[in-house]
C-alpha cells in the first residue's frame, strides 16, 4: 500500500492497517484541518467504527506533508520530516515528556 499524503488519499483499509484494526472494522472517516503548521498540514480524523475494540481511538491527529512547494522543499532540505518521524519512532517511547500515542509514522 502506498503512503497517502493527505486525508483525501486515506482509505479505510490503510487506516485499519496503521491502527492494527481488523479488515472491515472501520466503516468510514471524516476529517478537518487543524492548526497552522509551517511545513506540514494537520488534520483531525474522526473514525466511524463498524466494529470498535478498546485499543483503537475515536479520532486521531494526522500530520501530512505540505502541498506548498516552498514549504515542502524547505522541509526536505533540512530533513525535517525524517527528524520528526524518527522522533516518534525512536525517541518518544523513551522520553519522560508527555507524548500522544503514535499509531503510524512514515
């Protein structure tokens, strides 16, 4: 499955995979823009579960690459996306800082 770059490209199957949910357990989702990111766009994704289990969220925040070419080029030049993904993958679990649960970072 390829990596979507915005919620408009998300699919229920992709979200189920990211969240470790069973096939067909997500009936659908809605999203809205949140925040004012400089190099990324952030969205609140409301999840509509057909079969909800206790270990999946009702909603999540999705941070996606900016569609703005200047912002995207700046982020790539400074490896900002790689740094943030690695923070959530490697450092956040070992940090004493309060960090939201990360379901997927790529």
